[in-house]
């Protein structure tokens, strides 16, 4: 059973909500979240902006092709990413943007804070996505406070470690599963997320499947526009010495197209995400850069 969390109750420290969060974090690795600041209409507006971009001709999307940027900002064509090395490159396409630093910040030269590449079309796309990005960061911060409280840490444990986050916002477009797709072809192959917390909005279409630990079957997970799916990544699992679990998930694809919008909420680049008190050092930026290099086809080539 995947817990369904009330964001407002979680923020208020409600005991039932915190207990559900603890189950999500320590046992399942996934939950759905409702009662946030986002209405269904607001989320459909954001999804429509992504749909308008993905509907553009390839020649226009190619103007912001991330394969030419050397980083993960802009459009990623189908088969530009391979999250499961045992499968073929994913047949989805994506649009990525991230956190913007001041030009004089020395970290601005790092690939995890690479400059964004915005298309000229559709009109207003950049403004819509920037506004959503800022609001989604606030939602993610609130959920992260709930995670900290639910596992017995101070509510503000993560606060100063996420004041300049390596937060990547992505639009995913999954076309209907192609006729040519075989056993090793996926919209996105089986993987665990690389960072800390993923806040996922969707258009409500089915497609996401989760494999909790100890199970061999895959469970479908859905949330309508205005609600979110959350899951926890490898970085948070390391940081909590395995107390919070990163769970395998995938999108095989179905008869209808699907759009999803994950915010990968990751800490500041210099944050040590080794288990607390271990004496080890694992820089968040190093872990993330390594995983990006293993995933993006254009980064593998370089």
C-alpha cells in the first residue's frame, strides 16, 4: 500500500501524517501527496505549456538540444538517456532546467548549475516554467521538513543544505508505446532516482510502476493533476544510512501518451551526504555528476 499524505497536516506536525510519512520513507520509498498549494487547474496550465513545447517540430526543439550544451539543460531527444544499462536508451523525450546562480558565484561554472537554455516557442513557456519551478521548490522544502520530523531528526535539519539546491525540473513526454518496442525498450527503464527527494506531477495517465523491496511484481502509481507522487533517491538513502529507501521504478508505456513533471530536489553541491557521524565524505555534487555521466548519452560520449 502506497501512503497518501496530506501536505497541510504534515506541515502542522499531525501525528497520523508523520506516521504515514515514516512508512513511506522507511518501507515503501513512495507516497502520493495532496492538499498542497497547487490546484488541478494550476497544474493543468503547467502541463499544457510542456505539451505545447513537445508538440513543436523537431527542428525547433533541436535549437535547444542538450546534446550540444555539454550539460543537462534544454531538450533531450528520444534515446538521449539510458537510465538502465541493461535496457535500450529510453524512448521518451525531455526538457530540463535548473537552479540559477548569480554570475559572480564561483559555483556557476559547475555543470550541476549549468545555465538554462530556453526555447523561443511556445510563447510564454519560460515564464510559466520558471514560476512553477519556484513554487515547486517551496512545496519540496515543506515535504523535506516532514521527512526529517518523521524519522526523528530536527525539522530544519535539511534547511541550510538546500539554500542553493542542485534542483532539476524536468518535463517528460512519453509517446504511446511504439510498435517496434521489445522487452528492453521503455519510456524510462528501471532505476532509482539519484538525489534526495523527487516531487512528481503528472497528467493523470497511468504508466509509472514501482517495485518495493522484497517484491517481484510492479505496482502502478497514479496521481491526478493537483496532487503529487513523491519518492526518495540514492543520496537520501546514503545520508540516512539506509533508513530512507530509494525504490526501483519505471515507465514501460501504454496506448496513450503521457506527460510528467518531476522536480529532482537535491542539496547544495558541497553538501556531505555520507551517513551522519560516519567520518566519511561523499559530496552531493560528485555523486550527482557521476550518475549524470552514466545516464545521458551525450555525456557518456565525452
